[in-house]
C-alpha cells in the first residue's frame, strides 16, 4: 500500500499537473470614499507616507493605498481537473472539491481560474477562490464562483521577493527561537508606543481614538494595582529568584514596578504542584527559590519574562498562600487575593498564556510538532501580470477548517485571566501569537503583522483567547451572556471555585456599566440592572445544555442561579413583556467584603408573578415523554378542563396534532426526578409550580419550574427547571396561549432559595 506523502514548506507539493502554473499579480491603486466631503476616488500620497483626500485633505488612516489582485489560470478544462485530482495533484484536488457538486459543468467546456485580492481593509494574508468561465464563448462573466469551498492562502518565506505582496509566513514551531522572541518584543514595543486602547483598563468607548498623534509616553502601573507579592527575577546578566512582598519592601520597590511594569502568568495547574507558597515556607521563599524545584511551566515563564525584558513576575502558586484549596472561603489570603484578580491581570504590562500545556509539569516551550495542512503547501511561481516577469516563489495552503482546542481554553479559572489582560503572549499548540485590546498577530501564519481588530469581528487568532475589550460594541448584559456561556463550557478542579473563578470578570463588567451610566448589580452570578426590572427576569431564564449533570455536592449558589448547576448553560434573552417582578433578594458572602466571590448557604429572592400548578396543567392536557431530548411534554387539545380522566389512548406521540405544547426542561437529574414525581402523583402535583417570566406576542409563554416545600423547606421553593408553552401549527384560529395561561393561573409571591 502506497503511503501518502505529507507536504511541508521544506518539501512542498509539485507534480506534472501543477508545476508549470503561474500566479499572476496585478497591483492597483484603490479608491476610497471620504465620509467628510463625499469624495470617492484615489487618495493622494504625502511626503510623510500618509494618504489624504484629494478634495478636502482629510487624512485616511491606512497603511497603503494598493490592492493586490491575483489570478491563477489552470491548464485544464473540467474533465482534465477531475483526472488530475484522481492522480493525486493537491491543487487540482482542491479545485475539484469546489466544483464537482455542480452537475451543469460536466456537460460543456469550461475554463477555471483561481482569483483573489488583498485590500487595505482585509486581513494581511490573502485568499484564492474558484471561478469558472465558459470556455467556448470566451465570455469573461463567470458562470460559477465556488467560494463555499474555502480559501487557499498564499504564503512566502521572509526574504523572498514575493513576500512583499503577502504577509503569510510559514509557522514558526520553535517558540524559544530568536525569531519568536523578537516577534514578542516587537509586538510589545509597538503596542506600548502606539496603542491608546491598550493603555486603558478596557473600559472604553468604541469611538475612542485607537492611536496617538505621536509616540505614547512610558506606561505606569498605579501603586494600588501592584500585586501584594511578586517574584523578583533579577536581570539577564545577573539572574535571581526570590519572592518579595511589595508593600513590605517600601516606596523604592513600588516605584520600580510602577515604572518597569510586571508580567502575569496564566496556565493550567493540572493537579497539585511540586512547589507552591505555603505559610511555612513564606520566609524561605523571600530569601531565595530554587528554579529547578518548580514545575516546568513556571520555569518556562521565568525564562520568557526575562527574554522580553521584565524583572517582576506574578504567578498564583508562588504569590498566593495555598494552604487551603477548597474554594469555599476558608483561606483568608486566597480570598483576599482573588478579589484583586481584576487588577493583577488587568494592569499587568503583559500576560504570558501557556495555552498548549494541560498541566504545570508539562511546560510550554518545547518545539511544536508539525500539523499537516488540508491542502498543500503547493509550490508555484509569482509573476507580474503585465510584464510576465517572475517575482518569486509562493506556496498555496488550505488550513483545516477547525483545529483542536488549546488545553487552557478548557479550564474555568483561565477565562478571566485572558479576558482581563490587555496584552497577551499566547504560546499555542502551533506557534506563538500576540493578542491585545487593539490588535492581534502570529509569528507565522496568515496574519503576521499587528492587525487592528474589526469591531464587531474576529476576536482572536486563538479560539477562546482574547481581551474583553474586543466586546466593547455590545451591551454589558450581552457581554456577560457571552462570558457565562463560555465560562460554563470549561472545567473547574474545585466545585467551590465556581463563583470565585469568574468574580473578577463580573467586577469588570459592573465597572463598564458604571462608566456607561448603568446601575449594574452582581447577585449570585447574575448581572442585574437596578433600574430595569426586566433584567432580573432575563437573568433567571438560563437553562443547562446537558441536564444530566448532577448538582454540586456542597452548597455553592441558590437554585435560581446558573452557578447552582454543573456544566454549560445558555443565558436567557427576553422577547417581550414583563409578567413577573423580583420584589426583594438577599445573599451573604462567604468571605467578608468579597461581593464577587463565593456565598454562604441561604441566598434567596422573592418573585411575584402568574403561577399555574402541575395539578392545574393536568386538567387540560396529557403528559407524554419527548424521546428526542428526554424531556417532559404536556400536550393540549383545549384549555377546557376535563370532566373525567383524560383518554390517554389517543395520544401515541407528537403526531396527534395537539394545539398547544408545554415542554418542561429539568436542570439536573435530581430535578428531573422531582418533576416526574409531581407529574405522576396527584399528591405532589400542587407542589410543582410554573411561573411565567416571558411572553412573546400571543404565541407562547416561558418561565421557570419551582417546587414548593422541597427538602422540607416549608413555605420556600427551589428551582427545578424551565418551561416553554407555545402554539403548534394546528392552533390557527384558536385562543392565544398568553390569555389562557394568565386567565387560568393565579398571582402569587414565592420565596425561592
């Protein structure tokens, strides 16, 4: 059996079918619309390398005024493309995937081209897509543009003449190399000198200028944002490693950190560590720490911090006393330090993100393994479109549509560490990347120069790693929804960390809201607007994606909070009316003053709204089991009560044309058991309550399920799940769901814990 050859940049694909193909380049000056005077034309260049409007002389903030148009004419018609693909040509295989689904192409003669362009507003790389022309008539109008197959990026090596026209570069798999470290230092320098957004604490408005008129002055860290403890790394020519307590050392040390900045490390513990700060070794660590006693990730972080020019480094394992790790507030030092996470990561000059390591013992500086491309690299020559002169060598590459998740993006604690950071060095599985509030880039790949974020737009080159400032175009409620859904997809080593590990982000969002004139409150994981009662109802309408996950063993949050369940959740978004109101609520913090941390048992809220009991629901419908998602379903033929027992024999499934459907979704296996018991046993049906929280038009009602007296809590309720009551397609002409629910239900105030 013939083993397929894996193409690399050192050994690119080239065969008899594609070796003679040229990629033609046509460089054109582009037009720009001026929003000040409505002029639409080619900007005028200045002696300072800037571009201004020809009519009103306003400056265009662009790096260049050219468009690079690429065309690659293939030597075969459609039949020849198919044959070349069958013989294993990677280029023609890619083209054939793009056009083989179009049967009409197989009936005539067609010419096929690849085309693409690089513009001022696009990414720094460029893509080629398939375009098909009629080969008989010679018409230039394409009969098919198969952009659905994806894009081929055009790569070139640094130093090759073709590299002037594309910034795509081969991935740099040695993250310790001078090329990688030079990239890191260059991105940091450019950001410090020219990114206004990255000087803020990410509480910014979208119309704030991105760049200064000149070069920004030196950045200072406020004394109040300096960590309680940091590692002193010494200098490159005189290295040392010891722990310093910043306020104990006094003004001189604080001044040095303020002027020179500090680095923070974000990484996965992946279990206990060989060395960590304890009460018993605090004094010894202040004298000296043996680097070889540390796990490899910590050693690697020290090396990187020194390489990019920093003396002070913050690492949680060595800067927070780790005597107790249960997360329930019994470690005073940890409880205090966690409340300062927003300052530590938010004001750190740089964050080192060990994205590729799933445990501290692994380290993150080992050379990266080669990751094959889906197509290519295919070697072709780049030539001038007009003169036909050869410019240089380029490589056509198609990336895989999805790449494995970085280990760090699966852990709960690390979400806020990256979102709060303003500048991040991401040591990913493929190579080194840079991400800051303003820009992103990779040392290799299809974005290799710092590229301004488009807002809204792509957040990062590494999925799940980006500053929260990239969400500034959305409301604080929407920002918090994105954070909750991302956070609950991640894993936590300690159940009690659920609220601690996202608390700094909650504090950040509340601050953003305050700057925007909003009165945001954070209550047990929910973001509430004190002046918008609807925000409570929306916050309560979360639901778990996988209700098979059991609730935590120990109390962590009230049942009405998403923090009270395990696993991924979807946040609620109200559609229309406000049929209920939260009258009052109460929580007690596990640690004094830690309003964004863990809670003591007993949190509650008082909710007033329209309620129906399961007993009342049972008078109008028949309970069946929806096998598609294993949830309880009540089917209605009318909202008239039955005189006697409902004839269940006619209900054989969902095909019996019910007029209304009531779907009940449990929050956990324990909640499912409670719902099933209530539905099956008339003695318990009056204890299961449906509370309406949302109404959309006349089509449906949504809300939460609670159980009265759950766990022998007389008079108190626990949340058990959510429900959706809506019309089916068979209900045209029948009374609307909204009026029926609110006429048949009753108003009640419930205290939910």
